């Protein structure tokens, strides 16, 4: 990353008041596990969880917005203390806009991490669009930062560390 783009990233990070996370492919590796009875299971990374808690302790709101209807997402949000978790979301940008309105924030104050095409409208609308190492090329093209780690492999923690370093800088 050049000094110029690094400076732009730091400027964008300094404005972040809300971190929004996609779930499948970001908080998980994107794999879907099913029991014999059809129950869906998800595997979350504990390092990402601590990163989320640290970001919230630093005063930044966190939200999950996913198309998944798995209740595991709500359980993970509750376990981490994430107050804003939206499942079964077809239009992520509409939900994000409503959340920003409720929190009295602008889209320019949002960092959004999304890995797939369904995340593109939100990524294009926010001040700090982020994606993961194994994201779709279109997502990488519009991101100001691409994590070195893949979805479910600590990529959220990587970004949280970057965000916290900017806050405490």
C-alpha cells in the first residue's frame, strides 16, 4: 500500500463509528454445515469475536447484516454483545440505511466488510468499504482495504486491530 493510499485509509478509519459485518464468508469461512436433521451449523473464529469486543469497548457500534436465516447468527451476536443483528436480509443497503438513521450516523461513518456480490451496494455506499482475501474480484475492486486473511480465518480481527490502532493513534 502506497503512503498516499495508506493516508486515505487512515482518514477513512478515523471517521468510523459503525462496523458492519456480513456473516457467511466474513465471520465464517463460507462453508455450510448441515446435520442429518437439516439443522444448519456455522463455525465462528474466536479471534474475530475478541476483536469485535475490543472495537465495541473502543466506542464503535457493531452490526451483523446477513442474508442467512440461521439463528446461529443471533446466538453469536448475543454472545458477543452485538446489539444489531439482522438475518434474512435481502436488501442489505436498505437495512444499513435504516440502522444509520436510527443511530444518527451517516454512511460515511460506516466500515462495512463484505465478501460477495450481494454486499456490493452497501460497500459502494459506505465511507470505508472493506473486503477479505478470498472475496469476489468485484468486491476487491471497490474496497479501500483487503484483509490478508480469508473469511472465517481471523480477517475481522485483522481489521479490528487496524481500526483500534487508528482510534488510539
